[in-house]
């Protein structure tokens, strides 16, 4: 008769519905311990489509999409600028660390920009039915994969001091509405600067003025975020708020 497996070594149990609470707790504790090990204090989080490609890729491909590759380059540049700024103003490489969902597209661009600036960056990937690996620009030891979307989203929002939203699909829209809800309902300590990059995209995708007109949000809710086409405007908006309100306040906002 075979000896029974210890519960914490029983993969069949751990992957069963009965093991769900253990899986959730494992994801929480593992990522929390990694953040503590690397002394991550707070982050600037980038969201956006996984489908956008770099200009180098576009130049070597028959599928040309210059607008989407421009978003990639903007995310790369903005992450570079924030990482350079954080190293200069915070005097601590563990403040305002660039964080992404770890995948390709905008996520890759932001991790890449942080690496090119000589800083750390975090990649919190997700396990999907189709294979998706984390990108290669994430700092070793800070590249992680989640099974649960909600646990991943918790760690993308919990330590963040600013959120940069690039155009994206359902996942990006889900992340945007949750961040806006957290800020609107006072679940974050003010301020939490939120930037939406790409005026045409966001004003076409989400008619915020119509939401005000239908009285499902207040006019003051339009002040929860900035919509812009310009990297420098996004950088100045966020960095000014962080310098004024957050340099001496390293506690997580959420």
C-alpha cells in the first residue's frame, strides 16, 4: 500500500476546487514575499494592449500599423523618463518602480524603457489557455505569473502611486474602470494620478461626457484623470503630483 501524499504536496488536491483558497493564498503570499525581498516600496503601473509592436518589428513586417507602434514607443519613452526621474528624486531604486502585466505590447514597452534607464521593473503575467510567456525586459526575480486575474490586479494596483493607461481591449478597460472606481469611491488616499494616453482612442471608446449627461457619473468625476496625446504632458502631470504629495509618503495608496 502506497503512503498517502502530504496535503501540501498533493497536486491533484491543490488543483481541485477544494484547493482554491490555498491557491489564492499562495499567490498572495508568494508575490508579497518577493516584493519584500526586493524591497519594492511603490510603483508606477502601465496598462495597455498586448498586441502593439515596436517600430523595429513594424519595419521588418508586412503588417504596418504606425499608430499602434507609436503607442509602444510612447510607453517605452515614458517608462524611461519615470525610471530616470525616480532614481534622481527619490534617491532610492525601490521607489516608483515601473510595473506591468508582464506580457508583450505596451507591457513589454514599459519594462523595456525601465531597463534602458538602468532601473528595476516588475512583470505580473497571467496564465492563459494559449501559451503566453512574460517578456524578456523584466528584472530577474520580479517576473511572476498568476492563475487568478483578481490577485494579479490586486498587486498591479495595491502598491501603485500612478497609473498610465494606453489603448487596449477588454483587459485594459477592466483595469481602467476598477482604478477609476477605487479613486472615485475614496478607496485610495488622494491623489492617485491617472493618465489616459491617446485622446482619439479614449474619447471614441468611452464617451465620458455622455455618462455625465445621463447622470451615472458626476461632472467632477472628469477630474479623476488626464487624457493626452503627449509623453511630456503625461510625465509632467504625474511627476509634479508625486514630488509634491508622495516623495515623503512611501506607504501604498490602496
